[in-house]
């Protein structure tokens, strides 16, 4: 028997969770900074791990499913709840807009009608409407009943099936004038209807489920549709968001960001969530943003409403999982705040409070660089901010995957508002010798973790 020198000495390793979640590769291949599973964390205190903030209610519920949440300029939030339209002009009160409409998803864009600012709304079933801030009217000029709508500086664009319609020059109520208004058809090899339409830096981008194109040209005589990809498409127009200088959306098998050129896939770290999307409710997946972070709400497993919220932070290029079972259907960025509406018609201001709910994070399996040797783990140390009323548990598993975890019994220090060093002594009678070990930290309430260390002894290796 040969003993490797120093193998029985007490070892120390440390790591943090600055790398976000990564479910795209086998756990043994992950960096120490990434988690294999988590819930309840956001990137507010990056590079440290901090719980996601809670939301505040904005006024009363609309009493039915949210089918639109958007803005009229910088003065009002507009929502569609069930068959009704409502507006909020500041404060907590929602006011009814006259009219009864189909209970279906809407799209909207800010433009002008008859020389005045207007929000133009369309849902593919009812006649397009426009809102002036005080009155609702039916858009004139026999416009198409578009499912999707956008605009550039001079025209309004709508999509019906596989056709793009554009209004007359600077006239949202002109859809018939010759050599001024008109339409373009978006043909693709596999066919299908348009699934999203968005103006981005002056260009009109259009998607089908499995393809993407851009409208080029400046007027009726030279508009044309140019293919960008015959493979990358968009499955829900509500996931298309402009975050700073980046366009982001959900495709059939990935999440994409786009700054020109070709779309870049970024969804591999959340691959297991993407693969669990319920195909029957793809159109209910949606997204919103806060200027730096892209929040993606997915309908996964057997759910019929969005039940998991992911976040991608463009500053740090990482994914986290801040929320679940929130059932958000639409979101809007309005006057530097982010709002979302759920399936019961309630509107929330996102990340408005510092309180936090339940959370959990699971590490990769650590083999400590010596997978052939057994280890005897001794202690866990945590550094961070542990707020009053916060409760947490540390558990371990000697399996490299699965949900078999054993809680570590210990008596933690009382929570405080300052950074503390938490020591968790792992009783030797509860932890077997193991080649690798995973850890799970879970709890309720607000917490920020700066770093954590594990102490262990590496046993002799026979050969």
C-alpha cells in the first residue's frame, strides 16, 4: 500500500455562486462557481448570491386574464383584462376604457393618429383600436385585423397570417392609397404564419416559428423581405424584448440575443427548463426586462400558465432563477420601472420590495480534484448577510444527482444586519466517507452569501 504524501492532511476549498445556474453540461464538468439547480435568486448583488426581491401590487385586479400590458407614451399604463381595456395614470387606481372586446392576446404600438399621439391596439379578431389618453376610437382607413403590430418613424406595420401590411406615409389610418400603402408576403420553404413583428433600430424584423427575416427599403417602391435565418424563429411574440442595444426572444429550442448579423443562442445553461416547456401553451410564454436583465416566463411540465421565471443578466452573461408559480402573462417597462400582469388580472411592480420568500441552491458534486480518493467532510463555513427572521438549512448528498439530501443538524448564530461568519460543524456520524459530495443551502427570507468554504480530510489511496 502506498500513501500519497499529504493526502491525510486537512484540506480547505472555497467557492461562490457568481457563475449562475448551468444545466447544459454534466454536473462534474461545471466550474465551482455555478449551481446545478436553484430558485429564488437574482443578480442584484453580483458577484454575490442574493435572494430575489418581492413585488408590490399595483391597484386592484382586473378580475380576469391579462391579455395586454403596455404603455401609452410616458403617461399611462394600459392593460387588457378579459374583454375590457383599462388604464392607470399614476397611483393605484385603474380606470375603465369604454368597449367590450374579444378575450385574446393583444399587441400595441405608439404612433400618431390624425396628428395626435395615440396607442394603436390590435388582436387579430376585433377591428384595430387607438387610444389618445382620454378616448378610444376605431382605427380608420380599413386597416387589416393584424395579430402583431409595430412601427418605424413613418409607418405602421401589421402582420396577418404570412403577410405584412404597411400604412401610408405618416398616416396610420391610410391602408389603401396606391403606391404609398401596401403589403409584402413573407414566403419560406416550410410555410407557416408570422409569429412576431418588431421594429429594432429602424428595421422591421419578422419571425415565423422556424425562420427570421428583416424588411429592407425606405418606401413603397423598394421594400423587400430579406431572410436572416431559415432555422431560427420565435415561438411567442410576447418573448421579444429590446433590452438596451440587444433584441432577445424565445425560439423553438433556445433563447436568442441579436445585435445585428445572426442570432446568438444563449439558452444552454437553462436547457432543462427549455426542454420542459409545455408545447400546448408555447404562446403563453412571455418576457419583460428592467433595462439590464431579461426575465423569461415559461410554461413548463403540465402547467397551463407560466410557472417558472428565469433571468439573463446582459452585464454578467449569467442565468438565475428568481421566481416560480407567478403566472405572469405580460410585462412592460414604464418610466424606468417594470410591471407585469398575471392570469387573474392583477398587475405588479416587479422587484419593488426587499423582502424574499423561499429559496434553494444546489452545488455541483465536488470531488476536490482527487476523484479516486475518499473524503471525510468536517465543516462548512458561510460568509454573508443574514437578515432578521431568515431561516436556512444546509444539506448534503453523496449522490452525484437526484434529490436524496440529508440535513446537517447545527445551531446557527442569530441573524443580523451585518456580514457574519456562519460555521456549520458536520457531525461525523451523519456523513459517510465519499468520493464526492453535493451541498444544498435552502431557506426563507432575505439573504446574501459572499463566499463559502468546506473543510475535509482526504483518505489514503491503495494501489
